[in-house]
């Protein structure tokens, strides 16, 4: 079989094929078949049209998806506030120290490590974990306002008061940008000149490990080590014999035997906190009170 392209009567290219065969075993004959260009190119046209349709559908889907994603990027995941409607005010002008700290954080994200002091580097993830913890301690906790007032005075910024309106939802991620910026500035002040400034400040204001490591189960070693070595303050727990001696002493001098009096006698806030023999002492105190006819 021989096939090729040949012009038709109108001069348009078409397809033509010649198939020779032996007729009755004696005579060669040839069968010629011509096909118009439209029929010859029909499969290619179908593929072309299908590709165009699929491409158009993909473009429409991408456009719809882009609109949805673009809208989600401007919404706060927590309160669903549209960030495009936020105030464009930048607040106070950033000083050189704040700008350098922002550049330090951005460089840490890019290179994967941050230098906490000369010659000592930590992974950026470990630094950001401790930075978040310090910011959270500045925002929440019994001593948060006292610490904020002192650090804000040292940083030269306006003190932050009443960060949260209620007891629920006390996450720093819920604060507005201006307040989170102030917390970041204060956290930078405490972590700068690590660890001397941090140790001095916490020691002067009696901020110990129980506060610094609260709800921070996986504290980075560089942060935990300084606190463990310099800011560790464990509360004294009287022994069972000391508690019994205090009970006998209070009973001997004729005062009311109660847990508060026993704790005060031993010089601790609560002599019965986390004590395994608490029920035994409860029974001893109750029996003693009954003998004296007092109310426990």
C-alpha cells in the first residue's frame, strides 16, 4: 500500500492511498481511494478541541480557587475578621533596636538558626518557642502586670493594662497587632544580653522557675538550663514528724489546732499540699479537736 497527500479537484490537500492486488492470479489491478482533508484531519481536530475545552475548564477552576484562597488569606482564623479592613496606622515609629530585632527574627527564619549570645547558636524553632513563652508570661499570670509595668518602663513604651476582657480566650494570638508588638519588644528586652539581664531581672522581681516554666513541658535546653541553675526555687515541705511536733506544740499552748495554724507554725504556706499522709493528719487533728470540744 502506498499513501500520501495529494490535492483534490479544488486544490485543497487531501489523503490518497493506492492498494495493488492480483486479480484471478493473472492481472494486477490497483484500488485508489481519496479522502477529503476534513475527514483526514478529523481526529486531530477532535484532540485539539478537547484540549482547548479541558484547558478552559482548568482555567475557570483555578480562577475560582484563587478567589477562595485569596479571601481565606485575609481572614483571621480565630475571629474571622477581614484583615483588609484593619487600620493602616503603624502606631509609634520603630526605633533601631526594634528594627534590628525584627531583622534578626527574619534572618532566623531564613537561615534556620539564631544567635542567642556571642558564639552560641540555637535552632530557630527552639528560640521561637522560648520567645513565645516569655511573651505569654508577660501577658498572663499573677505577676504579668507587675512585670509588664517594669519592663515597659525600662523599654520606654506605654504600659499595657487589661489585655484580656475575660478569663477565657487568654491567648496572645487573640491580641491586636499593636499589643503583640509591645509584648515582642518587651520579650526582646528580657532575652537581650542573654542570660545576665534575664537572671538579674527575674531575681529582683522574684520570678522563679515555677512561673517561667509554667505550662511549658518541652522547654528548650538553652532556656531551661539557665532557669534551672539560677532561678530554681523549690518550696520547703515539712516532714511528717515536723507536722506532728507542730500539732503537739499548738495543743500544748492552748491554741486552736487547724491546718492554717500548723502551716504558720512551720513557716510555710500550706504544710499539707501534695502530702500522701494528708488523710492521716486529718484524722489526728479531728480527734484532737473533738477531745478539746472545738470546731475544726
